[in-house]
C-alpha cells in the first residue's frame, strides 16, 4: 500500500482531525498529467450544465455548470459506475459551507481536472443536509481510515461504494511532498486500474466494522461517571468544550444544564459555573449576531471572538431552547431575553412566505466573509451621529480589539468595561444598526426546508409561547406545522423536506423523531389534541420502521436502499441524533399516555447505549440530557377548557416540557373515543369540583387532584424534591 499524505486545511467547514494520512493502493509512480482530452465536452457541460441542473438543492445547483459531469447520488450514477467499471469521486458539502466554495473555484471549475474526472470517474455531488445518511457513512469511514474529516468531504469509492481514500479540503495542485487534489485523483485512478476493488481493502474492513456497531450496555447510565468524564473536556476559563475553535454544542450544554439543576446533590459548583460562563461568553462575544439576536455557527478562536459567519436553523432553534430552559431554571431573565431575541429573528428573517423556515445563511457575502456583519467606527458614526457612534463603538469594542477583526473590520462584542449607561445606549441603537446594515448586500440564504430542522424551530417557538406567554410564537409554530403536514407528510411517513414544490426525498430518522418530539411541545402550548395524536403516531412509526432490535439502535433510514451499510443514528453532535430524540419522545409519550411499549423501548435503548454515553459523553449530549430528565420525570395533566381557571393552572407549570415533567391538556370532560383507547393514562381524568383540574402523576400514580394553582405548585415542588424512584 502506498501512503499518501492528504493535503488539507484546518479551516474546513466542519470538524477536522489531526491525522493527515490514508492509504491508496496504487502504482509507485505518478504519470505525467494527461493533456486535456474532450475539451469540447468540458465546454459543453460548462455551457449547458450537468446532471445537477434540475436538482432542488441550492448547493447542487451551484455546481450545475461546473465543467465536471456531476451526477446527484441516485440509481443512475451508481448504475453507471458499475456498468462502466469506473471508480466514483464523491464530494459532499452544503450551501453555507465556505471551504466548499473555495474548493469549487480551485478544483471543480478547472478544465484540466474536470476532463480527467470525466474520463476516469463517475463524479457525484451530495448535499449533506439532503442526504445526511450518505454523509454520515463516509464521514465515519474516512475518519476510521485516518483521514481528516470536515466539509467539503471528498471520498474516492469503488463501483461497489467501498471507500478507497478521502479527506476534506484539498488545494487543486500540490507538490512532490504534499500532493493536491489532482495528484491524488491520478494516483487513485492508477491504483484502481491496476488492482480494482482490492484498492479498497482497508475500506471494506471499515464498512464491516460500521455494520457491527451496536448498543452493548446492560444497565442504566451512570450519570456521575459520564459527567466526570465530560468535565475533563471543559474549558473552565473561557467556557465551552475544547480549547481551539468554539462550537455552541447545545446537546452537551443541555445535558450539563439539566445535571446542574437536578437538585439532588450530585451537581457541582464547578458544573454550574462552567455552564454560566459558557452561556454568558456565547451571548456577549462574536458568536452572537448582536444586531439580529441570532447566533453564528462557531468561532475560529477559543475566546468566542471571531465567528465563522455561517448561520444554521438547527443551532439557533436549539440555543433558543437552551437559553429558555436555563433562564427559567436559574431565574435569569437576561437569558430568557436571549431566547426571545432568537425566536424574533427566526420569525423575521428565516421564515418563508409559506410559514416554514429555511436552513440557514452563507458565511460569505459580496464583500467576502463577514463584511455584512462587521463594522468600523466610521460606519457607526455615520449611522448614529458622531457622539452616539463613538459611545456605541466603545461599548461594542469596535476598532479597539485587534483579535476581533476580520480584514480590518470589527466583530461586535460587548465590552466588559462599558458603564451601564453606555451599555443601554448601545443596546438601544441596535434597531438603527439593523436599518443601516439592511442596505448592505446580504449573505445568500439557503431556502431549503428540512423537516427535522423545522421541527426544532417548532419546538422552540412552542416552548417560547408557553413559557414566555407570547401568542405570536404559538401562531408561528402552528402555521409551520400546518405547512409541513401539507408538503411533507403522508400518513405517518415524512419527507426529508422541500424546496418550493420540489421534494428533497424520503425522510430520515431525525425528520420523524424530531417532529414527534416537537408536536408534543406544540400540544402543551396549544391544548389542541391533534398534535398529540400525531406525535404518538409518529413515535410508533419510528419504532416500527427505524428500530433495529439486533443492534439495539435506530437506523438513519427505514431501509438500506442505495448504501452498502445501514448506519445507526445514535451519536449526538452539534445536533441531537435522531436516535436520542426518538428515545426522548418514547419516554415522554410513554409516560404521559400510558403506552408501556414506548416507555419500555426508551428504557431499553438508554440501557443499551449506557456504555457509549459513559465512555464518550461528548457524543452523547442529548442522550445524557434525556437520561437526567428520566430520573425525575413526572406527568402533569390539566383537564379544562379555554378559560381563566385552566390558564391559571397552566401558569403554575410554566417551564419547558421534558425538563422535569411532560404536560397534557385535555378537555374538561376528559378524553373519549379513539383517544381514550390509545391513551389509557389519561382515561378518567376530568375537571372535578370546578372548571379545571390538574393531576400530578408518576407512571400513573397520581397526587390528589387540585384546581388550586398554589397547591399544584406545591405538589410539583414536593414531587421533585422526593428521592428518585426505583424501577
């Protein structure tokens, strides 16, 4: 095997690994690069477009006039590779990825490289947001082979879809010591021509190992052990996890928040301090777009100072939920206000004319990366006048902090030395800065609609509506749900999403699981029964279609279809895994409705993945958050109609669903008909001795019913103060 040093950039659009070597079986010498053959074909493809022309994804559309004859992932391309006996060049990215476009300019728009790929490979482009299963499989495969991972992810495959070699960003051409993309493609082509499928011997072993992945635990998660392990990864000084780039890993922070607010004596001051430091540094630093209120993807430094300016829906929906829960649990109105500002921005800037939410905004704009978001003192003074502009510049550290500059322009960050008066002036000026900024060329918006990500937004809006008593958020959540049902649901099966009227294909585990989880929260906020019915149906469908009993985990797809290995979706990253969210929805619905099958499925999954959560807590954030909640989770049922008495009882339980309780709202005369048959735990609960009654229960065993909000609060407090139940 010939070791090839993979050229890469640490500034790729996602995570990277330090390892920079992988193996390709090839001839020891690299031939002289061939002259451009088929130049006419290259020119024709550039002019007329390739097989991506009619794809709905904006990312794929961006590559539709590369001179490379790109195909989308699908039966046509895969059959072509087998029929012609050609290896596949697979390139995976997404619309808001900066380094994806750098590599596109340098390599994929190069006529010589395009002619070589067109002659020797079947070239396939994938939008990772549309096909996260393809991305996850080959990301794991490249990592297992020692390659650097991130986006763009570039992988050479055999016609049988076995990985040969891969990595992230490559310069177009390298040197004798460090080959670039063109040299690597030539070596792969020569190796495959000589050895065929044997070129991917290592890749075949990797796929076999991925197929064997399974949950192997046998007991409840040892939370003390898991959080002790996680504590080793905390940055105690600056907050967050790790000491290089800083990502707002919402699942991990949610787990830490729930552990820190459990109140059973197992949380530590260090954990609470780390959580507070992280939430404050994220909110005050450059990670946050202070003008809009939402957050960027990550910062390129460890001090939360200079962001990678991309924005994603899933980050912001999760951060709204995180700040809402943290503000409620710790009495921090400023954190609740941050949640409010995110939700306001989602409604103002992210919502389409069909009431659903786009996936995100590019890092780049017409002026480069970050020009839209950054400022100079002169610009502030022009927008606000000399006196106020100077105050605002000092308050936001404009032109005073060299470490927070991008191309001579400043990222807004709160100054720790500004007086309260100047801070108030700076905050009051934000609407004027928004108006001034609106005249600049804005970053492009990826207007795909992904069900899983919209589900997170629906959950955040529903929780915001109930906890903050804000009707606008409830109306936005309900409108988005109506549209998703129209465009993306067929019975209990869900599409991945749409762009306009074009489908993005079959829905994956996270689309089904996150929608079920969100609908339970929409029911709690609206009191309408239909979201609860649909949540239950989806949770049952997830268990039916995605649960793999032999591996004790949940598959990303309902069937294997066009991939060589069915991967499980149990590892949490920047987003919760579909598997962890499915477990949470099974747990919550199983308890609330008395569905013992769902409840037992949840506890089985938590046990089987306990070893992974304990040994690798950094990839188990949402699963840990669910496990913490499971130690104290109670059911609260409010029976009443839309009147003052019902609203008073609901106000007594105004904190996020799933933190310490799950909430059902049923009519004053109780559930009847099909609902009664499907929801045994709710049968018999109805308004007693008044217009509304609340029930606090633990797995069906209930405290005395009450129509007094003060008594309900006392029952909740007593229930949460009790020792955790034994099962």
